[in-house]
C-alpha cells in the first residue's frame, strides 16, 4: 500500500511559473485519500520557504516542511556528520540555511571542516582554488547535486552545478565525497524517515529517468516516470533481446 507520494517539482509539478496539467487536483486528491504528499527537488538556489511561497501562490495547499530541496538535504547531512564549521559555495540563501542550522560558515577555506557546495551565483576560478585547498587538506566536499544543466523560463537550459563540479573535480584531482541530490537516495531517505514509511510504501513521481527514477531505484521505492515527449517514445521497452522474437511473432 502506498502511504506517501513524492513529486519532483520542475518539469513535473510546474514548468517555471506554469503549473502542469492536473497537478493541483492530483495533489489534493491524494491528500483527500489520506496519502502523504511530499515534494523533492534538486534546486539549490532557493530553500523550502521560497519554494513553498511560490507553490502557494500557484494554488497548492502545501506546507514548507513538506518540500525537500537538495540545499536543505546538504545541511541535514552536515548536521548528521557532526560538521560545525564549513566553507560554503553557493548563493546567499544557501549560506543562510547553513547558519540557521547552527553551523558556522567561514570564508577561510583552510579552517573549514568541510566544503558544502551549491550552485554559485557567480562561478569563478577563486571558488575552485578554495575547494582545492579543502581537498588538499583531505577534508570532505559535499555537493547538492550533479545536474549538468537546469531549466529556466522559456525552456532554455543553463549550465548546472554538475558542470561546475566537473571543473572543480578536475582541479582537485578527485571526485567530491558525496552528492546528496537525486539520483542519490538521500532525500528520499529523509522523506521516508519524516513520514515514518518504508520504501515499499513510497512512490516517486518525476520527469527524469536519470534523476527521479534512478533515485527511487537506489532507495528501493517504486517510481512513475512522467513522459510528456511522446514523439521520442519507443513502441517497446525490452530488458533482453529475446523479447524481439515475441514482439515480431505477436505482430503476425
Ligand atoms: Mg524535473
């Protein structure tokens, strides 16, 4: 029995400022049926309070604490890992989220216990040099997500945090230590713990196979892929080549 449904946001519940068809009635229909509804986004430029305000403005009856962003997930991870003093890459709202959790944000990368990395408002070589210092001291680097690009208004794409991380990793000579955003199962784990449900009682709904569906698979819950691009959909999805024989025979 499904007791919690987790929706991805951009590309699933809304597109920028436009609400997806049937999103509001589906969310309220689940709530009416007593199913917990949660939202899970790799966004790093805003926290749950900002996203919640936007969604309420769109007509969703949603509480801030039901929204999970990868920036809040990084902070939660940092608390669990016992980090108290960190170097932060990211916008002002990200730094505020870290400070609000009682973790000190230091601008001196040499004295930080770890680096927490969100999408910087202005990616620079200086930021990468600072991460090299953290890596050189064998301190962990924890990132919000590894998305190569992210969507903005009008369907355009911009370079995402994954692009910045690739440059930083090249300079550091090693991968970052942990990425908490999807396709990592970390956020789904937090949601399951907060809702007190197990993976078998959760369904993840999203538009990206490599992010939403992959996270669900890594966590062990079921997933639904919202595929609106019918023009690119195959007629058959097979898991092994013998099924071609059955398809051809079935077509007569
Ligand atoms: Mg999406």
